[in-house]
């Protein structure tokens, strides 16, 4: 598994507070089967992480039993304000993919515009944990508009298992069913509880091929800075294809 969202760098945000906690996060992820972990500290008004702080944090990491790549979790507000050259250091593993965090209070009216401008600048925005956003919970079609405009969506493993609450779990399932989710991540701020690990989250998907796509194939393409592979046909997708074939005149 490849986990492209974590707060493993100590002292930069509300994640690991020390090198010891960073090691604990990495060891727990490794024990769960994760082989690559993206360090994605918050980049927002309350945690204004800079590129130099990110570099220093990566250099200061003690030896870890897992590969750690650079990244950032950039708020929509900051993504709208910073020029592309200032955003590039926070792209995942130096790729075109940028993890973007929506506010917890809802989606701002300019969310679509911000993501569109990121696309114009050469980035592929990845929307972090949309299933925990109240506007998406109330109306998943709000996310569809953003995905159809070229964004990807990353679910949190703990949402799929119910660790993040029933509403987040229900919304995550709807987003999966509607084809609006592209990868799963741990979003670890501390060593993940067993009920919120990547392996548990992917198991909760209930479809082996889809889980492989969400936890390995898509993250691998992102790390390689390649286009993501096509989504595998799930049971729902196969049923819809059979219906469409039946309705198509000979």
C-alpha cells in the first residue's frame, strides 16, 4: 500500500510532536503494510508551513522503516493565494499532484474556480477527505462538479471503517458508489488506531480490484507523475453496463 497523506513531520502542525512520535507513526504504517508515506503537513493560516520548513523537517527525520516522500496539505484559501512556483514544493513527490484541503465548515463558492486555476497552472488537485465536508455530506453532487472539472478525491481510511463517524462513513460509501473517489489515505496525526488503518479502510471497500486501485495503482501513478489508470469495473459498474447494453438498439 501507498499512503499519500500523513502528518509525520514533527513540530510543523497538529501531527507528530517529536521525532519519537514520527517513528511511531512510521512503524505503525509499516506494520500495516504501507511501503511509501507522503509527509503532507498542513499549509494554512493556523499552520503556515513554508517550503524551507518542509525541507528542514524532511532532513531532520530519524531513520524510518518506510520510504517518506515530500508533500503538503494546502488549504483552498492558500492554494488560491499562492503563485504556482510557491505551491510546487508542496506537490506530492515533486509531481503535478497537489493535495488540497477544503474547510471543515463547507465548500466555499470559489472552490471550483480555485481548482480550475490550479489545473491551468499545471497541477492536478487532490481533494482531501471530502467525505468529512458538511456540504458534500449534504449533497455529494457538490463533489461531482469538482471531479468533472479535473480534480481527484482522497478518502480517509478511518471514514470507510466508521472511525470518523456514521455520516462520514455513509458519505464515503456514496462517493465510492458514484465513482467520485480515487484513492484512500491514512491521514495519520498519531499512530493509526487499528480501526482506522489503511488495510482496514481498503478492506471496507468490499471489492478487491477497487481496493487495489485506491490503495496501490492510483497512488503509484501519482508518485510516478503519470496519469491515473482507469477505474476497475465494480459490481455496480458492471450492472450499469449490462443495463446500458440491454437498452442499446441493435
